[in-house]
C-alpha cells in the first residue's frame, strides 16, 4: 500500500496515488501537509503546525482546526479508511503527527539521497546532481501562502537547493563540461542574490565560450544587488567577472569592492529644534579635511542619539561608501557596556569580512578596520560612549571618513588628541519644547491651553525624553485636557517626593510616573519587569517569558508600552528601552514587586535563553554530547527552531542578550542554569570564531558550577574555555584548564569527560611540538573512551594517536591507527571526522612514499571540508597535497595546490600564509608539519 503514494514539496505541494493527483484541499490544509513533508518521517508537534498556520495570533479553535485538517488529509490520502482508522501514512507521534515517507515516496528525501551520492562519489557526481536538481519545480511548498513559507525550516530547504546547485557548478567547472549548465542557470535565476552561485555561473558560462552571457549575468546581478540591498558585488563575484574580462583585453577593476553598509537607525519623522547645534557642526565637520570626531555631549534624556542620527541622515549622501552605527551602551544601567573588540567584529562583518578572517586581538581588529576604510568615505556613528578609551580603538585612520560620538562624558581626550569638535546639548528652550509637543499633539490643541503647555514644559525640565513620553500619552488620550495632563504630572511629583539631587532620573521621574500610572495593570507589570533585563534589547518571546504571559496575551501590553513611548519597537521586531527608562523601571519594580516575584521573573527569562540555546546548539552539532538537562519552567515561551540555519540566525540575533543572560543568572544565584547556558553557547561561539566570548561565557559557567559543586558542569566549562584558549594561542591557560578538567572528571568517574580532557592536553602538546607527550595523552583518551563505550570519541582519539605517530616518524603504525579510525567514522556517518582522518592517512602515506594514495586521501579530505565550509582546514590539506606532489616530482601540481592554499590563508589573513608563500619560492619547498584540526580534535 505504501508504494502507491508519492509526495512533492520541491515546488507546489502535491500528492499522487497510482499516478493520479490527490485533491489536498485549500491552502491551509496543504500547509499542514507541507510542514509534515518538511520533516519527513519525523514527529511534528501540533504547536509547530499551529505556528505555521497562524504565526503569533492563533484562534481559540486552532487545535481543533488542525485535528480536523489532519483527518481530512488522511481520508484524501487513503480513502478506503474507516471513520476512526488512523491509516499507515499519517500517524500520531511525539505530541503531534508524523508522515511516514521515504526516498521512494518523498521528493525531498530523494533529493537529499542524490546529493549525498554526488558528494560521496566523483564518478557519478554530475549525473546525481542533475537528477537532484531536476526534482525542483519551483519554490519549496509553493502555493501555501508566502507568510507560511517564511518559516526557518522551509528557507533551510531552499538553501539546500542553492548549495547543491553551487556544488553542481563546481563539478561542471572541474570537468569543463556544460551538461549541468541549464540546471545551474535555473537555480541561479531562482536565487538571484546568492553571490557564490552567481559567481560560479559567470565562470561556467565563460568556460563554455559564452563570455557575453557571462558579463550580462554579472550586470543583471549587480543591478539587483544595488536596487534591493544597496550593495555592490562582493569579491568572489567580482573576481569571476575579472576572469571573463581578461581574455577580452578589458581592464579589470583595480580596487576591492566593499559592501556598502547602511546601519543608521531610522530618523525621527518629525525632528525639531537644535538648529544652532546643527549649524555649528555643519561649518566644521566636513569630509576630507581630517578624521573628524564630533563629540555630542549632554545629560541622560537630552536627545543625543536622536540628534546624532538626524544629522547623520542629513549628510549621509556625502559618504557614498556607507554608514556604520554602534550603540556602545557606555552608561547602560545593567553595566553591560559594549566591548570595542565586539563592535569591531560587527563592523568588519558588515564590511564583508567573514568571521573566520577576523583576528582576535583588539589591536589587530582595529588595524584591519582602519585598512578596510582606508581611502574610502564612511560615516561612523558611535552612540553612548563611556569615555575616550571606549572610543579610541574604533576610530578609522582614513582622512576621508567622519566619526560622530555621543556620550555623557566630555570626551576631553578626543578633543585634545583627535581635534574633535565638542557639541554640548542643553535642555530645550520653551520654543523648541513647544514645537516638539506640537508635532505630536497638534498645534490647535496647544494653542487652546497655552498655560497648561507652559506647566508641562516646566515639569519636563526641557528634556526631550520627558516631553516625548508626555506627548505620546496625551496623543493617545485625546479626551484629556492639557490642564489634566499638567495636573497629573504635578501630582506624581508630590507622590514621589522628588529630590533635587542633580540626578537626571529625578528630573524626569514625575514624567515617567505620570505615564506609568496611566498604564493598565498588565502593561505596568511588564514595564517594571523589563527593567530587570540587562541586555540592550529583548525579543517578544523573551519578554513573554519574563512576565509569564503567552505570546497572544503579550501583544496588547507590549503595544501599549510602545504607544506610550516607554519602549521602542525596532524594525527587526525586537524591543529597546532607553537606559534612563530602564533605571526607572527597575527602581519601580524594587518598590512594587516582592523579591520572590522578581526572582521568579529572572528565573523564567534565564530559562528561556537556556532552553532555546540548548535546542539551537543541538541543531548546530547533533553529535555533541549534551549535559544533563531539565524541562522548561512553566510559562516559559520558546522560539520555533528546527534547522541548522535557523539556529545560527537565532544565536546571531540573541548574541548580546545571551552573554548578558549568563551574567544575570550568575549574579542572581541561578548557578546551575548559568553553567548550562554557558555550555549551550560554547558550540556557536566556537564555530563562529567568537572565541573571546566563549572564554567569557565559559568563565561564568565554570564559576557558577563550582559554587554548586557540579563537577561535571565545571569540567565541561573548563574544557570549552581551554579549546578557546588553544585557538587564541594561550597554551599555558589551555593546559591549566584541561588538567583541572581531568581532575574533576576523575573525581566523579566520568570517563568520557576524562578522555576529552586527555585529548585537549594532547592538542596543546601537539601545538608545542611535544609529540611523544601528545601520543601519551591520545592513548590515555583511547583507553577512557573504550571503557565508556563511546566509539565516536574513540575514533577521534585513534586519529590523534595516529597523527602523533606520524610526527614521530612511525608511519606504518600511524596509517593503521588512522585507517581504523576512518572505518569507525564512516560507519558513524561523521563526514568532518573523516576529513581530518583522511588528512592524517595522507600524511602517513606520503612519508611511506605512496604519493598517489596520499594525494587521493587529500582530495577526499578536501571534498568533505568544502561541504562543511572549514576553510582553514582546507588550506592545511591543500598544503599537504602540494607537499605530496612535490615529493612525487610533480612541481606544477604542487604549485597549484600551494597557490590554492595561499589564496585561502590570505583571505583569512592567517599567519600560516607566510610558510605557504615560501613553498612557492623554488628555493624553499619544505613539507608542512601541521595537521588539520590538530589531529581531528
């Protein structure tokens, strides 16, 4: 019976029974089937189906509606079923439903199977890629509604198509064959903004003699990039164009084309006042005269950010290469000021530098940032700086760039050393304040009650933030007279017994209080608890968890806060609160909410981040052994994460909030959640090259675990931190952490943890070229993993031992051990582990004189590494391939491999480039002594 049905997701959602179309019903019902097909033969929670159909606003009847549609789909697929029969295709499972399909009945599984075959065998790669790409007949899940198709698991499947098309293009380029060209061209038409795919298509068109088509393709993509994203083509696509141009004797571009970031926040639609200050800046801060730093000072709430952003928009067209913006959070009430190194990393990524190419030292990042801006015209806005030292590493060296800095500090150091032009903002005068209120409440309303307006302006002390809050509240309550508004402000002042301390908060406390007391009870509680959050912004799911509301019940109070200007909703759906407002909210929570209630709110918030980070971490690396875990707390709302790409996107969006959450947990006695959250973050920080953040999170995690006496969690955190220390070349620190981790694991008889610590110690010794010691610890790890039954880790340890034997000249033994490791990893389906092990085998074969087999091993390793995007390891294997070709007296092939490795290392700006560059000099062709992944660790 099962062979009679076939399903299609790669294009319109369809099903056939005995070759005839099955009527699947309306779009919503097809969407249910699409969700199940996107998770073939896996249970899909019914809540996930509800989320796809109704996003954040499901009706009360949502569950019943889904159950009804499931029943209708069952009857459509198997019309012979009785009224209560479940059937053999669509069955219950995992708190939801599962569609029992395989590669013979579901095109998605068939596509994945064909792509896997193509990757595993070069002999049939072209045919397998062709069959795989031919399965696509349009966008995934076409016809179910654009909003439903935006879910991460659908977009992740689309990315699989694009990646397969790229790989097919690589096969065609290597074979110099145009058989796959039409399919690659079709995929490129569907993913017009995917520059790597477009670059391959340009190269492929040129390869088959269609140079004009190649240039036309480049022009079309360039125009779309500029129109849709405001960017010029990146390096890979531009380089492909240059290769096409050279045979035509057309001069290629001579300078690197950077992306054109446009990071300025939105300008206020009705900015008023500050004309004198704007004119003062306009006469001084001109591009080209120097590296201009405009230090915009003033007390909290004075409108520094609004002023800086408004003026930046006025002059942005003078800086055609882009605008960069960062909130440095120098006076954040939670104490979480942005680190200059983190800001530089975000700037460099915006400038097109991939994370693995960004160096880890502050000075190195600053130097690279200055290099990227050299000779270009950028506008840089550094908002809310703590002091001069906070800003100095972020200054470009280009004389054509301009920097604006806002701060409560005078920034006298910038004025003295950089020639900064200081602009000090003072409270608005009556005319400017009146104009601000008029733009928000209407001129007629103000003219009708001039005395009340004067009293409101006086109560707000000329602070724009206070005037804005009052205006927002009054505008949404048109039935209130301005006399009543003014009376409310003064009543609040009396109730709060305002002190004249000079503290900016006390100057506007009455304003905030008046607006706060006008909130509904639920919105007021949400406002107070948001003040407990120490991150610069918050998602709706995190806010719902903090206050203990469902997504649906959160919408109204959150909208109420935004309407009252107490929070700001960003374009990405996250919410920000002014630091002055957050201080007031936290103060009010301390007076209003019992300690136990505040602690429970923080516990829910931390649990939200911990549970979501755990899910995302497992999606990124399912093979990673997890720590013991707990069920989510009641009332904790979690995001829907179901694919690796979605997990990465979630981590990137929550990056700063997650770091703040670790500190928040540790600072509020939530030591066990702090340790587990640190563990969940470590995998993302490792693969995304945020190694300094990994050290910070793991330090908090290990300290928290130590306070609770949780040896397993402390040992794990120390190993994670040691891995980061190793990559940062802090080998003494790495060794100390690994040795402490080994002691803790031994105390609790944790053989797996002990084996991992031994492997880490061996890695440090390998870096120090102490190969006998490295071998000793690899053998200790093998023994520990065998006794624990962990075959996956045992295979990694066998490879590490084999690599050490190679370094010691014991090549037969090395090859035997690594071959055993390879067989185990093949059985376990670990492609990345196979890549590292094949490199070790290749090096052993080279030393034994079997150059052909060595080269075959290196080629297979490179294939795997390219699938996983591990560029640094790919460069190491290419270097080894060049060494083997040189030993076999094939110098042209050797130089080709070394050149490929050098290109990667130069892109990564890695110091290993110098050694490879020396190999390309005929006087120096020494073999490499450094393995990939440190022996696969």
